[in-house]
């Protein structure tokens, strides 16, 4: 007989540990299996460490511009090893926090590889022994792994993924970043700000494919001013590692030498880690198929996070974990993807929610658009950071808010007012008429909604 629990969760990332805590809150006895570090890729090798590095970059750039604010700072230098040491401390603190939360809720954590032997049975392999966990329900949240094309000579040294570069406390003299999604753009911004010569390559027509076109244009302009060699609509034809560097050749017929090539072309679900294929769980397009309760094709087996494809965002994974855990506890909670904030922590920061103008045109949806530039914001001018804007979309017929995008400092915070309006199907007029504090960047959201009706006070 194995160890018995009401629920076993395989994977301790944002989908898994959140599911475990919610299930415990709902009265279930819970086991959580994790083969590496609690917190998963997001906390250890993704969202959190990159934001820590970008926080250091922010401070560097503010100090460099201190003279504009009447503050004299001399002999500014960056201690790169200290930057990475701080990143590690931030990660360790948050990882310890997750462990504490699990202990507080009585979740039993098993270290090792967790594989589904049959529905309701997970075998944990680690420390030279196997432990069978028996439970009525199982949630599988084993995450994803970087896409590494077989044609590229990945070696973890010169040709690397984001995990490789986060594991070593140094900076290359030059880097080619392949892929201009969120990961590629964030690393390009960090490297360029730290003095690395950066070439950013994207096969599609612009940066951040699928996002707002005007936001992408603003980012591209900012990157070029920062000295980044931006190449969109460009394919990588080959990479040749030569000693301590590489030569990357492009579809335009030219090539670039660099000390490092970062592969940032996306991620793919980790299907094999939990033996979901061996259990005959339905898989489509390389991801596990689930319904709106996060149930797979096998009764009692749920899945969430990057394993089910789609958004591959930590906050989406957490919500999927909550839905799966709630369902396992007998609550009829369903997953909705209608309101998912999308944030890219570049310089400038970009955040959006709901429909884009391109998608609306494709679907035949008529939008009313309002836009307000940060250059017209008293708070932004006072802070000396005026790049960017707020743009909002309402349905032409009903006036309800259906989307929006924010470009500039604190965009990932500001977008949530728009997200709430989308989720609650609020009329844009309501946000325009609501009193917003002055001087704040938040009042730019109200002005953008006023601009929908052509009555923004502070923009032309």
C-alpha cells in the first residue's frame, strides 16, 4: 500500500503549488511532488530572476540620468556579480516563502520524479527509492521546456537558453537574441542596458508578435535608440560555433559574430515528465487536452499550467491550478480565458488585455478607440518618464470595454483597471467619469476613455 491522500499534485510551479494550497484550504489532504525547486520555472528560472535583473537595470538608468534631477552622482559602475547575487537572494527568499506556505497548509512535499502509473497512483522516484502515492484525484502541472531547434548547435555555453544565462553571473560582450517575444525582448533590453552589443532577430514582421502594433513600434524605436540591432522579418539560416563565440547567418545574406546566441523562440509543454502519454491522456498539438474544469480525458486526472499549452503564463497557470483544485474538492468552478493580462517587462514596459485592433478587424468587430500619451501627464513629466501611452478599446455598438494596452512605466500595474472593466463588461463611460487621483499615471486611463468620446481634457 502507498501513502494515501485526497489529492496528489505533480509539479511545484505556479500551477502546482497554488493548486496544492487551494485544495488544502478546501479541506483536502494534499501531496505535492517536485523533482527540483519549489516555485518551478517562473520563480527560479523565469519571471522572478529576470525581474530582479531588470530592477537593477532600472536603478542603473535612473542613476545615469540623475543629473537631470539635480543630483550629482560620480564614478557609477555596475558590479555584475553582485547584480546576479541579488537575483539569487530574491529567488531564495521567495522559494522559502512558498515552502512555508505549503507547510502552513499541511501539504506534504515529496522530492523526486513523479510519474502516473495509473489513475490515482503517482510513483515518486528519488533518493534511491520509490514511493507510491494513492489519491482520488491527481493534478499534473509539469510545466514546459525551451524550444531548441535540432538544427541549432545548442551547447549551453555559447548557444544558450534563458535558463543557462540565469545560471551564470556574467555578461557576454555581444549577443544575438533569436526570438522577439517577451523573453527575447526582456533579455535584449537588459543586455543592452548593461552595455552588451545586442542583435535581436524575429522571423515575423515585428516585435512581440500578436500584440498591439503601435506598442510594438514604440518598443522597436526604443530598442534602436538603445543601440539594439533590431531585425524583423528575418530568418536565422544557421549558427556556427567558433571557439568562444558563434557566427549567426541570416536570410538577408549577412552574418553577425557574437560571444553568445540566446535561443528565445518560446517553450513547449513537458509531456514526458509525468508519463501522461503512458496513461493515454489525450494530447493535441503537443499539449494535454482539458475541459473548462481542467479535467483531462482520464477521469480523476486534471492538468494545468504550461502542460496544457495556450497562454504559458504564470498567472494563467495559477488560475488553472485553482480551478482544478476546486473541482477536485467538489466545487463547480470553471476556467475562463476572456480576461488575461499580457505583460512584457521591457524598457518601455508593455501590458495589454482583451482584444487587439488587428484581431477585432479580423473578426469584424467595430471598435471605438481612445488614446492618451504619457507626455501629457503631469506625473509622468514630473518623473521625467514620458515615453508611452494608454490606449483603450470599447465595442462601437454597446460601449462596453473590450480591451486596452499600456506602454510605459508601471504598465503591468495600470492595465488591471482596464482588465477589471473587460471582465465586468463595464461601459467605458463609467471609467471616464470615475474620479482618478491627480497627479497619477492612473488618471491617464480615465483620459483615454474620455478620448473615446473625443472629450479628453489634457490631450489635443
